[in-house]
């Protein structure tokens, strides 16, 4: 809910998709930094205390951002406050994925757990955008969606942090684990490849998250954008269940570039809504592209297990979240600018082109995640 609610809220108050895209990008940049920083702390002291502190700061940050939007403050201040809200957004996703590695032994059962994790996230993406759009469109105040989204985020984070499985996590001994320097888990070539795959995925999705509401707003219904994004996630859940039974390509180092490349082509096809003058082409292409979301998220989780150094699971997942959010930020800001300069369909072409470029680079780096790839010793 948070991203779309903030995008629609700022757009309705300011009247500018470009401003909304910049504010959304600022929040995502903050998330990208906060995910890694919180992940490193969680790896050392457990998730409970960091998540509780982050939840309190996040509440303050969102309150400040909403107050600034209502007061008509300038874009620069809104972006700064959005970055702060992103930095303090509780890093539940990375903490949850890392927890599976402790609760379940390696093998097919853990692979199934990561698939479940990806599918559960998509269920939230089904409910979240639709609820956010409805709250923005059907309540007297367009900021209702942001407030509700923040409240849900805080409640979920606190609830997760206080569960027994999280509270009883063993602490990492100071100085234990490999010395990886400033880059941490990202010092491994394989982790850099996983982060690049997540970045490309975020770039493509970011342009879609701006392009779809822009298309539906042009057609006369901004709220319809949230409904279509929810339908996108429905396709992802259904396809994710089927794909997990027989993934292709089966080798993980081949799977990531292939999935991203096909995903990029299908998103680019969403631009056909312009020449055809109908939303039908957009919906068909969205459903096809959505089928590849969960398989990519699952592949990223499995690759982190393979590539991250021992004792850095939360940080490793944090880098994946960071890369995805940086991609989302770039995609949203570029998409917003292209929408206003050229028109909504062009946003999908930009996203598809960016995804294809990253897919080619991933193919060139596939050896870093090949089964025979050995970890590179550092510092």
C-alpha cells in the first residue's frame, strides 16, 4: 500500500505525476539504505529491538511527510522527508527471509518456504494497491491511504518482532563471521549478480507502477490503476504456484537472466495500449508479465542463500531489497518524467528497454552463480 498510496496522494494534492514520482523515488531510496543498515544490525543483535525502534521512527517520519504535503511545502523538502520515511521503514522482508534459513534445513523444503514467502508477498500486493487506490478515491481526504498503510506497516512490524521465533533468535558473536569490509555481503561476486538482477526487476516494475495509473487516469479513472496492479499480482500468485512445481530454466544462474529478459519484453508490449486505443491490450500484456513476478522473487531468495557469506543472511536479503528499491526509484522517476513528456505508453517502453539491458549483463555474469563458482576470498 505505501508506495501507491503515497504516489496517488502527492499527485492529487500537487497535481503533478512528476512530483509524485520524485517523492516516491525518495522514499524508495531511503528504503534501499535502511534495508542494508537494518539488516547488518539484525544479523548481530536479532530482529526484535531494531524493528521496534524502526517502527517508532517510521511513525514520526510519515507524520512529518503528511504534514509537509498538507502545508504545500516545496518538492525538495518533500523528497527529504520521503527519504527519511524510507530509511526508517522496518526491514521486515529481509528479516523474515533470513529467518527461514534458521527455522528450516536446506533443501526442497526451504525452497518451498521461499516460494511461499514470494507468493505471500504477492497476496499483499493484490490487496494493498487496490485498498490504497480505493482509500484515495473514495474518502474525503486523499491522504487516508498513506495513514492506513503506515499504520498497517507499523502493526505488522511490531507483531512480527514480538513473535517467539524472532525473540529467540541466537545472537551473532562480535567478530564472528568473515571480514567483508564496507561492502559486507556485497563483496561476493555472486551477491553482486543477485543484486543486479533485483535492480533490473525493480526498474521494470517501477515504470509499470507509474505508467498504469497514468494510463487509467487518462482514461478517466485513477483508481482503476490500483485494481489493474492488483490483477497483475493475482497472475503472479497463480503462475508462481505452477512455476514452482517445474521451474525453467532449472539452473539458477540461467534462470535469472532469462526470466528478466522475458519480463522486460512483456512489459514493453504494454505500450500497445496507445496505438490500439484500448485498455484491453494493456490488461492482456499485464497478466502475461505478472506471471513472471513470483518466479523472479523466488529465484532471488534462492540465489542469496547460495551467494551470501555465512552469518550475513539478513544483510544479503537487505541488499536484494536495496537493489529492488533503487530500481523502483529509478523506474518511477523516469516513468513519471516520460509520462509527462511523451505520454503513458512510453513509460512501458523505457522499462522494457532497461530490463533487457540488465538481462544481457546478467547473462554475461552468469558464471558467478554457476554451481562450480567458488567464493572469492576478501580482506
